[in-house]
C-alpha cells in the first residue's frame, strides 16, 4: 500500500514530464545515491571495490552507450570493444605526450577519439542494416586490434602494445585509493546516465526510436536518416570511449589490446540484451548480471561444501551462466528491466488488480 500515486497532483507540464514522476521513486533514488556516495566508500572492502563495484560501474557505462545505438536506434554493433580500446589509447596518448594534461580532459579526449571512429564506421548504416551492418562494425574491431599492435605511435613506442598509467590525480586530488577510484567512476556514470536519459526523452531520442521502429516511415515524416543514425553512433561511441578510458586508467592501470578484444564486444551486447533494449536501467541490470553472477557461481561449490576441483567448478559456472541467459531470454525477451517495470506496475495495483 506504500507504492501509490494518490494525492500526487501535477500542476505544471514540467512536473508531469519529470524523470521520476512518482514521489516514492524520487525518495528511493535519493536514498540509493546517498548509499552509493557515502555508505559504500566507508563500508565496502578493497576487494569489493576493486573486483566488483568499479568493473560494474565502468561496464554499466559502456552498456549504456551501446544501448543508445542498439536499443534506441536499432543499429546492430559488434565493435564496442574497439571503441573502448580507442578511448583508452587516445586518453593514454594525451597523458603521455602532453605534460600536465588533466585527467578529465584525457577521458573526454578518449571519448572524442572513439566518436570519430564510430561515425566513420557508422556511415555504412545509411545503406545497409541487420547482419550486414553487424559485419561492418565488426571490421572496426579487427582494424583497431591491428592498429594497436602494429602502429607504434599508438602505444608510444611499446613493442608489445602494452601500456600503463600511474599517479592519477583530479585537479590536484590523488585518485589512488579504491574509494577515490570508485567515487570517480560513480560520479561519471551518474552524470552520463542523467544526460542520456534526457537525450532519449527529447526530440533526438524520438528520432532514434523512429528510425528503430521503421526507418522508411521516419524518413517520410521528415526525420533525416543521416542525422539520426550518425548522431546515435556518435553519442554511443563517445560514451563507450569514456568507459574504455576509465577501464584502462582506473580499473586495469596497465593493459594491452587483448583487454578490448571481441569478447568484450560480445559481453557488452549480452548486457544490453539481458538487461533490456531501449532502457537506461537495463544497462545497469545487465552489467550486474554479467559481472556479479559469474563470481557467485564460482563461489557456489565452496559455499555448499561440494567436493569439486577448480576446473570443474569453472566449467560448471559457465554452464549455469549460459543456461540462465537462455532462461531469461525465453521467459522475458525484453530483459530484466521489463521484469522490474512489471513488478512496479503490480505493486502500484496491489491488492486491487484489475
């Protein structure tokens, strides 16, 4: 009976169109932000921050960017790992070649570098679609892998393609402790999530969704396919590029091109599909599913006390993980975000369903 809208009257258009129109949702979001920004840095262990929360936040940001392209604009992409790699290496070159370059500027420069690549490989979307577009974006993955290994100026002369960064600071404040790295990632993720939410609610997002639903009809009513599709590629790759820079700088510290291989692209695509296409919350739910569930399955034999060697436990975890993915896709093809939305609707009607 607590999740109700009775008595919550809207007197202005702005109040009616706000992101969280229900008061209970606004209170829950404020509590969540307070816990995330205050309680978690104080109470979480170093392992929890480094191994779970920081990767979860960064991959959520990357999945958010991919959801803009796949979920809202309907353009299939298998090159998100390449955009993460471009973001990481561009940000690294900014730090390595320009003394005193601020960390935020380097991260944004990584996003801009990924935007250029995304728009370049998004041009075929004006002529092809479906699996053909997926193959075209897949070419970006192989091109970036080759460039990072063969072009020495990309890695600042490193023969193996491996690079490293150290002594991160944000305008004089050191970003070395797990708490500081977590707060940096959290602030960036929250900022980009709010910006993306407002984008998809405006005319830009409506043009993306019109192209997704039926591009021919969208063009007939005056939406320009060139502008709509390339803007989706640009916004998506920018967000993924920033996520790639965070992945290299904050999470890994040192990396090589294999860290952004094709498996990373598939992981991000799975996050978007499992979490929910065309949903901001789906990016976070999908990232939590992909990041947290394998860790829990790895620990399952030890918690249950079953005698099992490490190899068998790892294979069993992969089998259960794959079976759960298939189950969720069959049970709810619209993703975990749809399950959450259905649960909220039932709570709003309980105990008087109609």
